[in-house]
């Protein structure tokens, strides 16, 4: 319900004399409220104007605004009410000075030079896929960017002993390089020679048209390997071609013949391992007695001057329990013998034991040969 409605209801219930007095009070109160509202609006408007009245001086500094206090007095004919309302004071505490200085920006031009000449070989790879090798490589400049150049390549696959099992020479053109500046070709597995090893490495040399040589290596490449029987035959053939025939015989309880001697290169573990070279003596041992006897190679040794070289456990001869007239063959290996020895050498093959005539003493007979190296 509105204020006037409420006052009207209140007024109609009063007597005439009281009604006039009440009407006067209502008019007074209503007028007073209006006046107070007008004063508050004026004060609010002055406050806004004061906040916006910051003026700049000719020097560029902000002018301080002095505090202003406004007092408003409202009077009526019957009752006087005075209300003092202070205005909001805006007083900056800091002066701001703005100076605009001109600046100069210098732009320096830089020149980037892209080197098109190859500096090295990148990502050289030899991968066996079924019955072929997939071979590829890239060329890069000194900044690691892919490039393509005319040139000549020399490609080899080597076994673990450094023997070449495949070689290729070819001229290369820029247009032969494909995606990511990669040059690729294939090698049939059947064109790679067999080796005593199952792995090796591949080497690549790329020679540019201005005679710069770039090289790279793939350290692990699978290669075809000989069978165990083929490996043994290879090293035996090599030894037979270089061995020196001796054909000397010593008779005792056994008839021992030194057939031939020489340096024997072979794999350390028969059909695997690194190549090693020992001195080898091929022998034949025949039991010329009436009963079975054993021929021992435990005492075998090689003496050259003041140096002695021991028997290797890799020797291949079994002299145990040899029956009459039976001949056994094999060879004795001597370890760590220098390959440049010359002159006389004493080759001790082994020994046999027999009972003395009085049956109280075992006699040991050494079978030793003097040969010229």
C-alpha cells in the first residue's frame, strides 16, 4: 500500500479539527522528504563533478584539488531542522610527471648461408631381409641438413677376420637420392661369399666430384657361414700348403714318426672364436711291442735355444691303450711360438713308460726330434 493511501485511511477516521491538523503534518512531512531527496541528489552531483575536475597545469602535472565542505540548512515555517552533510573529498597523494622520450630502433640484417656440399654420411645401414640386403645411406652438410651430390661409392662387406666377402663400386647422381635425401639399393644374399664367421661389418666410402672422401661403417652385418666340416677343411688346406715335411722316425717301444711341422692358423674353439696361430707337429705312433701300451704326450714341448714352449690342450692325439701293430695319427700344438723363429728346434713329441729288467723301476723314454725351422 502507498504512503498516501495509508495516510488517507488514517485521515478519514479523525474529527474535522484533528483532520486539518493532521493534513498539515502530512504536507510538512511530505515536503520535507522531497527537500531532503533533492539535497542528497545535489550533494551526489557535486561529488561526481569534484572527482572529474582534476585539471592539468601547463607543466603537465596534476593539479591538487582542495577539500570542499558544504553545509545545507533546511527551514520550515513551523519547525527548523538543520542537517550538515560533508562531501566526499578526493585528494591525490602523489604527483605524476610524464615525460615522453623519442627512441631509435636499429634493425640489423643477417644473412644465412646454406651449405649445399656434403660434410658426412648419415644413417648408413645394411639390413638383411629374407634373401636380400637392403642398403641405404644419406648425405648431410655440416649443419645436419640433407643434401644430394654426384659422386662415386665403394661398398664392402667384411667378415670378423677382415676378409672381404662382397664388394661394389658405383657412380651416383643427385637424382638417385630419394625421399629425405636417401640413396638405396639391394644386394642378393647369394652374392655374398661364405665365411668361417656368421657376422661381420660393412664399410662405405663416398667420393665427391671434388675428391672429398666421406666414410661410414655398419658394425654388425649377418653373413653366410660355412658348416663345421667346411671350416675344418679350410684351415687344414691352408696348413698343408705351408707345412714342412720332416719324415723322421724314432724306434723304442713305439715307432714314432714326425711327419711334418709348421704354423697352423685356426679358430680358437675349433669351429668358432677368434683366429689363433700355433706351431704344429704331425705325428704317427705305432705300437711295435707284444702287448697294448699307452703313448703319453703330456711331456710334449718345443725348445728353441733357451726358450721352451708348452703343449696346447687343443692338440689332437689320443695315445691311450694302443694295441700291437696299431698306428694312431694326430698332431701336437705348441702355444705362443713366435712366427718368425729360425734355426734349430727340438720337437719333443711325448714319452712311453716301461718296466725295467729287474721289474723294480719304470723307465720313461722321450721321443725328441731336431728340425731346422
